[in-house]
DNA sequence: ATGAAAGCGCTAACAG
DNA sequence: CTGTTAGCGCTTTCAT
C-alpha cells in the first residue's frame, strides 16, 4: 500500500501531470486526449490504487465536497436519525458529512460554525441553538450556503426545513379533547426556541378553539439539563393540586418518558387517571406501558430536503427550488390517551 | 466577514509570514520573537478574526487533526452514543471527528476507509463489518493509526476496545437460571460477528456449566435486515412447540424490543410465562411493559478509550498504553425476568 | 529576532 | 492533443 501520487503516474507513463489530472477528473474527452492514453492512465491508476489527496485537491479547487452538520447532540435519537438521513442523501449527491454537536451551547455552536468554515466545508446544515442570530446573519451576508434544520430563526431570511410545531401540538391537544379530557396540562422545556413557542401556542389554541378554559398553572417548563429532577416536582404539582390534570402534553420524547416514570412512581394510572401524549417519540414507545401516543416527525424527509436544498445552493443549479419547508407531523395513536 | 489570510496580517503589520505563523502556532517564545511583536500579531489576528485555512495547513503539515469514525449505522442508538463520546473525548484532545456509516456493507466500509485516508484523517476508529480482513491488514502493515471498536478481528493484531460478550450473556443466562428458568431460548442475528459468536457461547456455557441440557431448537438466528418478519416465526416456534421456552435471551436491543412485541401479540405473559433479557438496551427499556432486564454496555468508556488509544498512537506518546481493552458490561435487573 | 524561499499535492490557464 | 507554469494558503529550513 505504498502511496502513489499524481506525479508518479505521470512519470511512469511519461506524460504530463496535466494530462493525468484531466483524465482522472473525467475531462479527457473534452480536452481531446486520445482514448488510448486515457485508458493507460485509468488502468495504471486503478492498478496502483491511486487516491488523490483530498486536502491538496480541496486547496486547489477551493472546495471540499463536504457538508458540515451541526446538531445539539448526536446521542439524541432524533438528531441521530436526522444525521443518518443527511448522510445517506449527501452520499448520493457526492458529498461527505462532517458532524459536530453543540450540546445546546451557543458559544460552542459558534465555534463549530467557524471551525467548519476553516475546514472548508462547502455548506452547512445547522440545528441551531437559536442564540447565534449574529453569526447566522454573517453567513447569510457572506452568501455562504447553509440550511437550518429543525430550528430556524423566524426573523432571518434563510433556507430551512422544519416541522409544523403549532399544528402538531394543536392536533395532539384536540385528540385529547376528543377523548373527553378537559384538564390538560402541558410540560415543556425552558427555552426560547421558536419550535417550543409554537408547540405551546398550538396547545393553547386548541383548548381555546374548543371554548375551554386554559388553566395557567397547568403549564410547566423545566430545565433540559436537569429534567429528571424537575419533572418530579412538575408532575407532583399537576396531579396533587385540587385542579388535578386528566391529561398531559409533553413537548418532547425524553420529557414524556421521564414524566411517565414519575407518574408510575406516584402510582397514577395512565391513561385512566391521566392521559399522556408526546411530541416525537423514542424507539420503544409502542412497547411502553402503556404505549405512548406520539406525534412523529418525518426525520427522513427533513434530512433529505435539507441536503437537497443545500446542494442545490452549493451548485447553484436551480434557483426555483423551494427553500423553506414546513413539514407535517403524524399522530400515532396508542393507548396512553385511552382511545 | 471578509476573509483574511496569513499574508494579509503579515503585510498589515509589516512582518514576514514566518513570524506570524510561528507566533500564531504558539512558538513565538521558542523562536525568540519579542513579546511585543507577539502581542501585535495576536491582537491583530483576534480583531480581524483570522482563521487559518485548515486544508492548506493540513496539506503543509501532512495531517488534519481529524479522526475518522466508521460505524454500521448512526441511527442505531448504541452507535450514536458511541459517536457522542468519541466526539466529546476527541474534542478534548484537540481532534475533530468525521463520521460515516457502512450500513453493515463491507464494500461500503472499504470505500469509506480509503475515502477517509484520502481526506487525510490522522487516524481511524472502526466498528467493522468484520469482513474486511484484507483492508484492515493493509492498515496495520502501513502502520496507519486505527482502533477497532465494538467489533474486532480476533486473528489480527490490532488495537481494540470491545466488551466481554461471552461474560455478558453468561451472566444474563445465569440470572435466568437463578430465577428458576430451565427452558431458555436464545435469539440472535445471523452473523459471523465475533461478538455474536461469543454471546452465543456465553449463553451455552452458562447452561452447561449448571448441568442443564441445551436444546438446539431453542436457538434461533434471524436476518438483521428483516428481523421484524422473521421474529414472528422465531417466537411462534419457541412458544408453540411442546418444548415451550420459559425464557429468551436476546443478543441485541432491537431484537428484544421486536421479540416482546411478538410475545404481546400472542398474548404471552412476560415474565410469568416467558422471561426475557436483552444484551444492551434502548432508551425506554425501563418504562416498557414489563421493564426489560438488560445488559448495559459502557458506551462512554468505549468511546473514551478508543479515542485515547488512537490519539496516543497518532502522537506516539506512550507505547505502554494498554491498547486492547475488554470492558465489562453491567446487568440492569428489571421485571422482565420475574425477579 | 526576522525574512526569503521552497514545498505539501493538485488543478488549470495558456502556450505550443 | 500535451506540457509548462503558476498558484491554492500555510509551514519550515536556512540564512541573515
């Protein structure tokens, strides 16, 4: 496995580096290099398993055929799945993926963005902390190709692929109402994320749309890094007050899992006493006791669209591509709502 | 956000590129560059947010400060977690991570290995399909730094970080025996993976160690890409034969989830009629009905050790580092075994 | 203490 | 049709 360079093959075949480079990049015909010469080059490269140094190539070309993916946390199954689909689609379109996790830290995210730029990625897909307005704006101004995924900045004009968060919780809440629940609680994470704001609005609207009353203390937000602990208090206050809830909407999968854990500890019957419903789901939500009704996000489509929009922009192919997508979620009805 | 280069800062400060480069790489003192000059350079770089082009740097240095991670599938929560810990530790040690999924395809894996080499990664962490003996050998011969994770090639001398698969299932099976189960089935994936072989041996040994009889038809292997379908048949034959099992050992999390699904469809009571136990677990296994006893793998330690061994080798620091780790798994006892 | 110059491996005008 | 040559941006030896 001795390393072989472009120069080596040029010398071995007594040709110029140019000829070799051209042929290897599929521009032999276009440059009228004889079929025969082309074949010699291709064969030699093949036999000696020539592999161009991508750093040199990238430096020269000014691009890397690599897409950077920045997400909050790769060990969150939701983002892992997105990463999976981003990777698949990117590969199909000839791009590699470099990923990094921001851990919900905007400083880290910022560092990551610049670090990826230094690494000369051709474009970025970002599930942002939504606290880097300034840097996102810089990217836009610099005309650098990127698309926001899962979370977007409503005040900045960018490409994005998100889901209909409002519609999602609206639907979830209506499902609960349809099943006769009237005291519906809501547990979310403490966050300015637009997605979370929308989820809350969807919940509130569904209740007021149906003419029911919204009880303020039935809404709790808890810290995402300390949710197990805070969940205990949230659940207790919800089920122990005189205005005891008969259902709870959770805005994300790990909250739902944690909430159910607490309900079980308190020996509250789900769904008989309290129904629960979750935005997005974990792997085994259909096996959980009881199976949790959840609002599934189309991770595959999210990943695919993000890559397609990005690559289209990188390659400046078609300006008519729809660069803002709001995807529908899908309600998976299971027993945790009693229905 | 206009791009600024090394040359620009040298010119602006009326210095040579050398001086600037040296200082920026923290070798100012060592090259006796006046404190004052150093400060000027550093300040200027800071203010103009200078960012070295990593491709140029990499090309010149012959390294990229990047680690390549090749795994079967990033959307498998087990590998996603490993990726997460690899990323964290790598970052601490000053490396970036590039990842790609092989989808259990050895051809893809091979392509990935070479593609990463072309991209000049400094080292590789591979959860191999275990069908690329040849290419792994080439890496060894070439002296390229890499470490196998989760799956190793028993016949090749390499660095690796794996778990004690034999011990794991041995333990799991003993747990079942201790709880009075005698007809213990075993469901695994069809695979030559050493890990799977060991898991099977651990199971068999536990049974024979205790002097019980091993019933061949209680062992099933099913296709990993078609497991939901094949699981149905496997479970049915296990519970419907006259030699009905009273427990099942699953060699991986998604098999356990799928198996439980089938048991429920058949209305088999778990654990009363059949106990189940799983090697590794999914996010909500503690909430599942019944909570599934599982043998947890130390993903954090696996990721950390892999990175440490790799970086140690890349930087040729300490040849005394233990480069073969077999980590212990941990049995999380829950209700699915009746105990 | 600082700078000139060569070179990392590849691409691409441009000239023959 | 092919080769010469000049970079891409950064590091680093070797003089000064």
